[in-house]
């Protein structure tokens, strides 16, 4: 597949500009405005010798085949546009898209295991299914869980990967990615950037070799596409393409189209939702019905909070906010991690990572902040009803900005894993 026209070398452009134009730079020259959707699974060729040579080249390096497309599992032009755009946004050479975020993580683990490097070092919390995939050893991997300070000591000769999330799911704990990357030495660092997106941070700039996204979330942004993607250097991308070809975890072209469309509005969606989330975090932090609020110092549209009352009653009590798993959509979603997203993690491990039974995770969408606050206020435990009725015009005393430093006695969570908080 000839993707050279998708990879021009423009002068360094702002993120907002790249979000709109990356992966589309060749369209005007073709007399097109909207990217085409190529739904073909196979492509005709009368040069079987040439096809053999291209297949041999792919088998050697995993590089994208030059010339016209060959077969859907080798690559698709529409998906390639999304991959080009995401790589630009993350500041990496390449990106490889998959059918889901878990398919993307699986491909990375298989790529490392294929070289005999089955040992993984990981820092909790991770997304529950990522944790489960590593802990259960479903791919023959062995995991050592540690805190950030223990990464260097946990490395072994057969360590193939270090896995972290920052901000982490669901506690929003943040790591110093540059320090973590330094601790990894020559072992590749995979940083899950799903919550932050390249709008708020670009892990590759801090030393991560692999940047993982559940593209289902903010990259798509509308709750109507499932996908995963790994942004990385071209050498690793070749390995991932070979794994994708062999295992079949390919992304459907229509999903690739929706993701490319979603990227165009990613910066404005993330910034708008983040502004609302910061205000909601401020109000929740000052509400006596709330025990703790977890909100990242870098900002973002995710909030985690613990209630004095029954968190299940909050889930049952919302009306505007949708009680559902997942995140990153234009509409706000709330869920109880201990019951859903992190249910597959053992109770002791879950609590040790700061995922308490009272923790709720809120994905803030693009609704009006007053409407969202009214919904939350009505759903919170009524034991101290009325004490939490604050307006944006009269902020509660003691409320702090979303990027204020956390107090020294913020929680009993181990220091290395301690999430940042608004209060």
C-alpha cells in the first residue's frame, strides 16, 4: 500500500492544526475534501511475482508495502490515514491501529514474547482488563508489580516491557514519566495515554517508546467506535504490523474513518470537557458528602471521587449523566470501578492500588456545567442534603484550583502511588 502521499513533511505545526490536517494532506491534490472510506478486503493484481516480492519484504521488516494495497489484514488506506494522524499528534514515527485497546496491548506483549522477553514490570493501577491480562498470564507472560521507585530493581534479563498509566485508571494517579523512562534503561516503556490524550501530554517526549490508546475513548470521542492504537518508532511498528497480520486484530475501515474524523475535534473537546471537569472537581472537593476527590494536576476530563454515602445510590440516582462503563464521549458517564471496570482485579490488589469500594469514576462530557452539577447534587447521598448546593458565582470556602498541590496527609495510599487531589 502506497502511503507516501500521507506522510508529507510540513513544517512543525501546532497540535490543533495537525488534528485537522494530519492524514488528510493529500486530499486537495486529489480533488477531495472528505477522506474516502475504502471498504475493500482484497485488491486485484496481475503481477503475482511483484506481489510475492512485496509479501517477502513485509515478512522481513513489517514495513508498509509499497504500491497499491494487497489485502485487508496487511493494511487499509483509510486506517492508514488515522495512523498517520495519530503518530503526528503523539510525535512518533508511526502508529499501528487495532480492533480494540486490548488487542493493541496484546500485540505489544506478543511482539516482546516472540523475542523471548516474557517478563513485564508494571505499576498499578492499570485499566482492569490490562491488569487481568498481565496477572493471569494468558499470553504466557510473567508480571512483577511494583511502585515507580522499584522499577529499576524489578528489571531482569528477560524483561521485555514496563507498563504504566498516567493519569491512571481509575484513581487518576500521575507518574513522572521522564523519571520512569530513565528507570527502565534499555527496556521499552509503554505508557497508556488514554486519559490524557496528546492534547495534555505526549509520553514519547518523556522517553516512552510505546504510547497506547484505547481509541474507543477520547480519540473517537462519540461512543460509537471501538479501537486501539500504539504510537511508536517505525522499527517497533513493523513488529506490530506483523503481529496484526498474523493474529487478525485489524481495525475496520469505517472505524478508521470515524477515528480520523474524531481527531479533528480532539483538542477542542478535551479542553472544553477539562474546563468543566475542573469546576466540578472544585465543587465536589468542598462538598461535605464527598470524602476525597482525585483530579490530575495536568487537568483532563476525568474525575474520581469517594462518597460518604452509598456510591451505588449515586449511580442509581443520576439522570442526565449516563451510568455506563467507558469514558471520553461527548456525553458524561459515571461508573463504579470496583463493580465493573476493575472487577476482574483481585480485591486485595484493587484496594492496594487505591481503588476503594466507595470510589466513583466520572467522565465529563460537553454538557453545561450547571446541568451536570445539578444532576450530581441530586444523586449524592442526601444525609447532608443542601450543604453541597454551591454555584459557580459563589465558590465554597476552601475549594482550590484543579492544579493546586495536594496536601501532605492526603490519604493512606502508598506515597509512590498516591493520586493527586483537588482538596
